[in-house]
């Protein structure tokens, strides 16, 4: 049985991508033998005769005289015997790159091929003295998304001569690993990068780590131990914000009977939830912290235990059916408690944004008196100071306040096994004139339940 | 110019070349037939390789057509233990020393840079940078000197070196420096210049003002010119000079005057710079035709020539089949042998490329049963 | 107990070559004026007397020929140690070194080994005329197939020349000519390090200076000056420019966080460029400052009267130390 074998226009070594068929030396029906010249082609103004690769009968001429054909396109079909077909179906050389630079062979300038005429649309490639010439671009095989490989190198002496007497080099234990921009950030924010807790994948200090440390460090952390003072005492006049805080604290502490209760809770699920929110596209660019979840928990718990969200006057207890959610904020001038109005009406995203704005405004010292009035319940985040829990003082006009402490990995019993979980203590203080122990406990339990299982918020 | 065979194939020996005639007279008929067979074989090989290149099987082919007399003759004039440093067109010399012709195809196909074992047949690798091989040959010959393997009289011990280059290469500084080192060290060495009269498009007058066989005199390397299309003269002159070198008479230069019938390479177009009349004139002096005439006058019959033609066709078919069966080189070839001893950068990069290729589905080396058709294949 | 002797670098190389020649009869030494004269720097003094004219011989003034014939000799089974008289004269041999010597093992797929050493006195600081003060090592380090090394002291000179001669690969052996007369203790019994290993010559904690050849002494000087200012500099002698012992440099930079690389050659497209790029990749998280490079300027090596301005000295190194610490 016979088959048709096709001869594709080859690159005859001049960096061709195409050639013109000048003269056919055979026609359909002719018998051809191996290496018989079948066609004359023009390449960059010189004529090249092509010998036929196989013997057989010409079946098709696939291009006309005068046609420009691309290298790789079939130009002739020849009916060949089975054996020839088998041989013809062997390997083709893949397009190869230009092998040798032109000056390798001769110091002569190439005068053999005349100027390549180029038009704007059809540039003929430069003739090449040696090799396959310029190859057509290979199809791209690019795969995206390779994980960055952390490069390493072994020192030659260690690799080849373990027994040699080298100067002992002791690697330093407290080496900071951080990208240059993060180092700069730390410097700009006055953070000692060596003291920042690193949470990066390779053990490096991340941008978030520096920012977190900066938050705490800028106002609260003792950075340096000052020199011992020479004067025996320093007198600070009581006025302004300090006087106002003092007045409020006294009024609150010595008017309302304060009771504090505490619950330890497994906050792992809250931490996971926070992580997922952080990663979600909706929350991109918005700060998400456990405080956000705590806020939502308190709002939910307040709906279930309304009396904790109220105000005592000597004649009435005013239960608020809205939550103006206060956050105790430390500023350079002192403690203030701005609140997010109608926080119960806000979605998770809106609340996150509102809390972020509240904190930024406070840091900038731009909180207005209106922001600080009419709060109905407050949270104080002492966890950022590294403190586990505490007995907060009520914000005047409110009957409940929750302290969000640090969230730390601790051993915890889960399904009868001891596991390491993220654990926190929720501390809360109440005005016992309004809130009795049972209400207080239920409220705190509700908050704790959400912290333990944020999915309860779906209620 | 030493010539023993006229263009008509008559053995005519001028008195001053009796020493060469003597060497020819020591040959038997079997030797003559061997010369012709190899000349025909290498010509057929060359023609087939040219066709294969035109069919996309090689990036380049360097044709030696027209130079068979010089190459086969000189190749057989080299001693059984001597070393040969070619340039890149000496396919005829290669077959006199048993080099597998497919190795040459592989090199021009781009599978490797010349993959034969230079120590196996004492035929060293092709040198692409012109003239560099002349210095290597000279250094090699200096080594033979140091080992005392020259002029002992023991044919098993004594060695000589022959290096080939063309007229173009004689302009390279390395060739001049080789003459210098050879002469001052009295190396057992023959410099064989195939003056095929064209270096790409530059005629030999661009490379030299004096006849090339006189080139070495200034350095102390005596020279002689031989008719490069006369296989018997080339044989005799080469044999004499190699024997002299081996016996300690120092280096010499042979200029074989011949003609490059074909193009410089398959990318060259000689019609742009050569007079077809000149080509025709030299075609008439073709070494195969001349030697055939000589053989027929010696009584060799048509049967022999038919047998040679058949053998040539068989060679061509074999060449074709083997070329199609060639596989791609493995990527390891790029990294193996860059150094003889382990090198960290090479290992690093090899490992990287292997990993990279694997991640993209593997490098197609040694692809068996790949359906890519050779010419378009069977549809 | 090891046998120690004080030798200048020139004498140490001489002793190393001598030892190699005693141990291997295939070792040949040649170049211009290296026989009776013993070389213009006397590095090959006495060798022709001990080993004879078949192993130690003068070459004509033909650098390409010197390297080309060395290749032929290596093919024949010898171990040539060829000398190029001065750095500025290596260029005529550039073709044979880069297109042949570097590639023959690869071209022959391992059938030929090229155990050739090309010795090149290099560097400036000797008030010389043009072309006698070059630092061309980068051209050769860039060429695959070559190994490139440079000893900075007598002990390394003694051992590295022997290791280079023993190597089965071509080695460009750059000898810091302005340090030829610098003396040092040579351990005659045991080589401290493999040929291509880097060596920490001064331990420190604040900044690493990596360098080779003639600049090692300058770096140590700068480190002394810095110590007086309370800055503790670690100096690494990389010893080999191809391959470069990155692992060793990385260990150092991971501790100090700051790297300066220095050499006499101009910094543009130089050995220090390679080290800076590679260390930026390998030590990205550990760098407190960018890698700084201190070299000669990117001009042809100047006339002797301007040489002092050109060559990086301890002060220029300190200027870089200040800059790198400011980050």
C-alpha cells in the first residue's frame, strides 16, 4: 500500500522564514528519484535548488510558481512506497538556533549575499553564513505561580574537606531576618526590629509584625530605661485631660458598686476567623483584629442581655435599644473613650471600618467631644499591652465594660486531649445597682461563646 | 609543482621527482583501487550530505568536493601511528583513518561539537576557529620530541604530526606562530595547506603575496607545492615529508594546489563572486576523473567502476536512514565535561534545568516514536 | 608538629612549582625568560638547573603560541605550566585560552583533559608603564571551562600553585605582583584548604569585606583602622574567582548583615558584580544594607603618577564602611 509523503519547505541555513517558489522542475504525475532536483526557490536573492527527499510519483504541487511559502509548509506531495513512508516518518530536526557566530569561520566580510531589502511589513531576515539561522519563536511553555525557592550555598571547604582545621565560626543566635523595606519601615517607625516578634514563613519579620510592634511601642512599651534623675521629685500639675479622667474615674468608681467576673475561653476559632477575614477580598485594605469579633460578640450578647446596655439614673434605668460601642483608646494625652454610634446596625465590614477610623482619629488626636458622648457599653483592649486580664473601671453613664486580654497559645483540653490552643481571659465589670450576678454571668458567657465559636454570630 | 599524473591520467615522472615516483612504484594495484574507492566514497558522501542539508537535516554542510585527491592521497601518506590535526573540511582524510562518517554528520547537524574520540584514530576534532589547530599540532609535536619518539629508527616508536589548514587560515597569526615554534623546536611535523584558492569569497591573493609553499621559509620551514588534484603525487609527497619528519628532519610545509568546486558552505552562494569559466576549468582537472582515466589505462574494467557506484548508492541510503534515526542530544550533554573535575556552578545549573524541564513536562531528548514527520510525513 | 618556613610569595610559588615538578615528571614550565633568568620576577629561579632544558625552557614572544602549544602538549599527556610575562600581555593569548583551552574538554566530550596552568602576574601598585598593571581576571572567570584563582599570601601561594598544577582542568593562576616580596609563614606539611575554598583571614561582626589577591592586605589594614574606631570588620579572602565559594561568604554575611567587595579591577561588570548579585539573592533577608563595591575606576589603568588615585586604599575602604553602616 502506498502513502503520500510531504516535503515541507526547509530552512536552508540562511535564517529563512519563507522563500519564493521560482520554478518547478517536475509536474504532477512525474516519477521522481531521491535527490532529484524538484524545485528552484529564491532565498534573499539567491537561487537554491531543492533535491527531493524521497522517490515516488508526484501527486500534488502545493504551491505555485511565484508564491511565497513559509518554512515548514508542505510544498509537494509524493506517493511513496510503504517502506519509504516509514523512513520518512522518522525524526525531523527541531528548529535549532544559529550555531556559530559569523566571524568564527572567516575574517572576510560577507559579500556573497547582497543587501536584504526590507519593507515595513515584510522584513527578510539577515542571511546567515553558518548554522540553521534564526529559528521561529518556540511556543511558550510558561507555567505561572512557582513558589519562590529559597536559594542556599554550601561553603566549599565544608563540602570537600570536613577534616580541615578551619577557624571556628559561631553563628549568632539573635540574627534578625527581614527584607530591606521592612527594615526601613521599622527604622522609620522607631521600632527596634531585634525586639519584634517575627511571624513570617521563613522566620522573617513581616510588615504586620513591625506595625503591630509600632502600635504598642509608640506609646506604651518602655523602650529604654532612663537615667536616674538627679532631682528628688517632679511635680505634674493636674489639669486638662488628666483632671477630666480623674474626675470621671472617681465619680464612676465611688458611685457605682463595681463587680468583676472572669472567664477563660478557647479563642482559636476567633483567630482563624480573623485570619480568613483578613485574606478575603471584601476585607482587603481594612484592619481586622480579634477586637472586631469581640465587638460583634458584645453587641450580640447585649441584645440577649439588654440591661447591661443601659444607664442608671437615681430614678430610672434607661435601657438603650441601640449600641453606641465604646473603645478605650490610649492617646499621648491620656485615656479617651470614643464610641461607634449605632454599632448594632453595622455589618461586619462596616464595623471593621468604623473601628479602624475611630482608632486612627484617636491616634491623631482628632477625636471630638461628640464622638465621646452617649456611649452605651465599652471594651478596653489590654491584650495589646501584653496583659492577660484586669478589672476595668466603668465609663461614666454605662453599666458594663469588657476587658479583652492577650490571646496566647496555652494547653487546653479538647475532646479529652491536651492541645495547644489560643486562649484568652475575658474580664468584665458591671454596676451592681443594675446588673446582678446572673445577668452578668449570662452576658459574659454569651460573649465567651461567640469568642469560642464565632459562627454563633450567624444567629 | 610536483605532479605525477597528467590530467589525461598518464603517469609522467619528471627526473627531479624520482624520489616521489619511487614511493608510488611501491604501491600495489590494490592500493590504487583503495584510493579510488575512497575518493568516490567521500564524494558520494559529500553529495548526499549536501542534499540532506537542503532537506533540512543539517544546519550546515561544508563541502570538500574537488579536493578528494589531496585528502585521500595525503591521508594515506600519513604513517600508521602519526597524529592528524584537521581544520573542518577534511572528510577525505577522516575516512582514510576510519572515522565514522556519521560522526561528521552529527557535528553539522548540531548534535555535538565533533563527537569522535580523537585518540582512537589519531584524527583530532575539527577546529572551527581557523589556524588554532596548527598551534595544538605544534605543541603535540613538541611533546613527541620531549618523549624522544623521533628518529629512533623504530617504526613502532617514531611519530610525526600533520596539520591541515586552507589558504585562508595562513593569514591567521596562530599559523605563523606555529611555523615559528615548529622551526625553533625542530618538531616532527608536516603542515599541509590545501590551497583550494577561495576563502569564502576572497581569492587566495587576499591572503598572500607569495606562493603559499614559500610561506614557511622565513620561519625556517621549507615548503613544496604539489598538484592537489593528483592523488598519487599527494600521496608520495606527504609520505616522504612525514617520513622525514619522523626521522628527525624537522618541520616542512606542503601546499596542495586544488580547487573548491562547491561553495564555502551550504549558506554560501559562489555565483556571486566567481567566474563560472574558472570553475569549469578546474572541473576539467577533477581528481576522480583523472584517476579513473589512469586506472582504465592500467586495465581496470567497467565492473570495478560499477561496483564503486553501487557502493556509493548504498552508502547514500545508509546515510539517509541513519540521519533520520538520529535522536536529540540529552540536556546533560550541555553540562557534562565542561570541567574534568566537579564544579559547583555547573552542578547547580544542571540541577536547575533538569528541575525546570521536568516541571514543564520533560525535555524531549531521545524521543522514541515521536510522530513528528520528517518532511511533512504521511498524512 | 608542622614544618614551617618563612618565604616571600615569589619564593613560595617557586617552591610549590619545584615540589610539583619533583612529584610529576610530566610537569613542564615555560614562558618568556623563565629559564636562565628565572623569570622577570625570579619566580622560576633555579628550576632549569634542577630539571633541565627539556622541562624548563624559554618561549618566543608569542603568547598565542605559548598557550596553543601548551594545549598540544596537554593533549600529548604533559602538564604544562605556562607563564604570561605580564597581565597586559595575556590578550594575544585570549583566543587560545577562551575558544580552545576552556572548551576542548567539552568539545571532545571528555576525551581530552586540559591540565594546563597559565600563570599571570597581575595588578598594579608598582609604578609601571602601560599594560603592566592590569586586572583581567573577570574576562576569564566569565568563561565557562576555566578555573581562576589568586593567592594573597605565601602559604596559599605555595599550596595553591601545587593544587592548580594537580587540577585536571585549566587554571588561570593570577599572582599579585606587588605582593611578590611579601613574606609569610608557609606550612610545608599540610595544605589548609582546597583550591577553591574561601578563607576568613580576620573575624569580625559589623561588616564583611570580601576580596582577593593584592587587596587582602589593604582590607586587613582598613580593618585595623576600623578597630580603632570601634568597628569590627570581618575580612574574607575568596581566593578563587571561578568557582566562587559563595557558601563561605553567605555564612559571614548572615552574621554581619553588611558586605563590601573590593578588588583593583574596575567594578563595572566585575567579580564584585557577581558576588553582589548572588549575595543579594542568597542573603536577602539578612542584609541590613546593599552590597557595596570598591574598585579601581572604569578607565584604562592610569599612568604611574595617577596610580595612587586609582587604586582603592584603606581610606577608600573605610569610606565604604561608613556608607554601609549608615543604613
